[in-house]
């Protein structure tokens, strides 16, 4: 469809219903300032140096190995809606001149829940980075573990953490960037394991969901409960970085870690 | 018994709680408290003692015997300071070359505003990460319910044992049913679909050992658990640190079923 190349893509803000051109918008609504969900490949386009991204493990697909009610249909629909095989895109890249490995989770794909494929791909990207002594930049987003894969989805938290631990123990840098929403098992594992933890403004980040906390405790929660700003206030986020400044910040952090490594 | 019946069985009071296992398994016990950061969460009991002459560190989720204790221990749902206390004791065990034995029985990590404020997710994440590199043998025993991340934070160990009616799940069957079918009363169907029993875990390679329950002869039952623990620890203690850690890495590395290049990878037992 050659025609579509000339078409200007328009985005709809789900918060204020404003319509705006995608180009140079960073998926930030110019009217209300809210951050829209962004396809992972758009994220990669925004943060990595031009033509530097080389995808890894792009072929992996989820299997409904427990014959879980409705899972196959959910997978098919998510694949159709997003054009992606599953909820994370991984690869090698260069940011601001520094080589690194990146993973970007996709909240459009079954809430970026983590099953075997997400766990395997992120594990592999850490193993790749360990082999090549590269930093990892991870953009997290997730509704939690993918319950349609039962206990094996819970085990992905452990699997990825093992790879993060190995990467860290060899003196490599991991920066996690928390995007909206990062919750459940991903928060309770690799989202919170970064040497440096960045977050996008106004993202929801927490372990238990807000509604669950409200229902269980009947507590009045502050409006900013589980926002990036709330987490920074409580000491769990290093810095909140706006989308248009993210590439520059990441580039600087990477350069600040390019120092001489102590020999073993 | 269907999966959900097993779960209901292990949730009932009247079964031995962690404290009773600790009493049977370890001698010369010294209990240890606090996370050295915020406070002491009594939902997590920890200490040092001898297991058949081997000095060990034990860390256990204690639901409480009576209502008072249950309230005191918030029904065995640990708070961030509980997980941080567990990690402190594990690091201490590593320093003094003591194996770590965890006893797990929880619906999940404590759910509340203050737990979120104090970083429940971060506390669990740090435990899992640190346990992967812990340079001492680790074994956990699920004696009742292994509820999601709150259980995983004490189960990323070299071996996992489960009692025959114990369950281990990514989400409670009630939670799963209410998300999927907007109907928590379909928990029995959800439990079947999730596959949460000790036997399922053995088949999928998530647990190595299933322990027969015989609470009428609890002492004998614990004697058998002790025998199993000593045997496994002797194997683990004879490994070099490098081998211990690479075996642990491989234990968790294998989990996952996916398709790549038209081939399905990852066996399920
Ligand atoms: Zn708007």
C-alpha cells in the first residue's frame, strides 16, 4: 500500500479525546500532556541511533501448553492487533554512540503479561549482553505474570532474575525504564533490579493493583499512589525522565559508565 | 481430590504451621529478628540451629496458630520488612557457610498501602536476585500454600519440596476466576486450569520432592523430611561454589515452553 506512505498518521488521545499528528509528538498529547501507549518499534526508533537496531529472538511464539481456556484465541487476537509475535521486542543497538542491548515490553499485547516467550527473550538479551559485556536498557510495562501459562509464568521472574544477576556479577550496567503500567511480577523482579531505575512521568508502577489494595484494606489512597512520582518520593526510582529527553539521558548515563574496568 | 479441594485443605487451620516443623527439624535454636532497616515482621520467623549436627539458617513464613497470632502475623502474608529480614539472614548464612532452609506457607505477599510505600515489589525482586547468587546451598519446603511472588521470594532455591496436598500458583484460583470469568465462584475450574498441585509441580520440574503427609505421626514425618534434607544438603555442600551456582542457574533457566522456527521447545516433565 504505497498510498499509506503518504498518509499522515493521526493519534487519538484516550484521556481528552484530542486528535493529533503522530509525527514528532513522542506520543504525548499536546492538549492534556498525557503519555500515550507506544508500539515498541516506535520506542526503539525514538531512543536508538539510526539503523543501529538488530533484533534478537524475533521468531519466538507462545504455545498454549496448558490448554488454558481462551488462551489460543487471546494470542491470535493480540498478534493480529499488534503485528508482533509476543509482548517484548529485544535486540542489540547503539544509543548516543554507545553499544548496548535493549528490550521493550509492549502493553498492547495481553497487557504485556509475562509468559515463557517474554521471559525467554529477556533472559536471552541479558545473556547476549553478558557475553559481549554490554549494558542493558530495559523498558518495562506489564500487567504481571501471564496466568494462562500457570506456574511456568511465575518461574519466568526467577529465570530472568538469574540472568540479570549473572550480568550484574560481571560488572555490567542495567538501566530499567519504568513505563505505564509496570505491575505485579515484573515489578517484583527485573523492573526493580536495575542499577539505575528511570521512570516516565505519571506511569503507574506497583506490585498489587490499586483496586486490590483498596478492596482489601478499604484505605483511602492518595491520587498519586503508585505513580512514578510516588515511587521516587519513597526512594524506589532514581529519576523521572520525559520521553523527549530520554535518548539524551540514556546516552549520557551510558557514557558515564564507559570508564576503565578493574581487572579481575 | 481436585486441585481446589487440596488448596482448601491446606488453608484450613489445624494443620501444623511452620513453627512446629522448625521445632522438629532443628535443635539448639536461636531465633533472630529484624531487617535492620525498618522493623521486624513476625510473619517471617528466622533463626539458626542444627539439622542433625549441621549448622543451618532457617527462614519460615508463620501463619500463626490461633487468631491472635494470625492477626499478629497478618495471616502469613509477609511485608517488605519480612522479605528484607529473610534476605539479611540469608546473607548472614552465606558469610558463615550455613545452608538455608526455607519453609513456605502463604497466600501471597501482604497487600496494603504501606507495603507498596515501602517497596513490596522491590523487596521481592531483590530477594530473588540475591538468592540466585547466594554462595551457600538453599532448600525450600512448601508446607501449605505457595502464593505467587510472595512465595517465590523464598523458593528460588536449589531444591523445592512440597507436601502432598501443598499448592503453588502464579495467582489464587479465586483471583484467576474473577479476572477471567468475572466470577470468583469458579475457582475450582481455575485451579484445574492453572495446575497448582504438588504433583503438577513435580511433573513440570518446579518441585523435586513430594512429601507424604502423616500428621498423626508428625515426628516420624519430620524425621523423614530431615533425612531427605541431610541427603540433599550433603550433595550440595560437596559441590564447588561455581558448580552450585551454575546448577542453580540451570534449574531456573530451563523453565518455559515456546515455539521457535516451527519447533516447540521446553519440556514439561
Ligand atoms: Zn489528551
